[in-house]
C-alpha cells in the first residue's frame, strides 16, 4: 500500500511488523511494498489517494 499501516523490520531469523498508527480490529494489515525487491516494475492498485502507481 502507498498508505501503509505497518512497517517491517527483518532480522536474520524473523520479520517483525510494527504499527505506524492505531489499527482497528479486523482492519487489514498493509505495508509499503516499494521497500521490497520489485524495482518499480509491478503495477500498484492499492487505491490510496496518493498511490504511486507502481511497486
């Protein structure tokens, strides 16, 4: 998502998710996948008002 509610910190043994804001019960957990290894080649369809259009 271009407006994520979590961020991920990776360690050698696990991935840790941290909230960027309060998350409501039942709300989908989202992260900014632009920080992954996709190199801007995948279309983003997150629906955020400020969507970058790519991942």
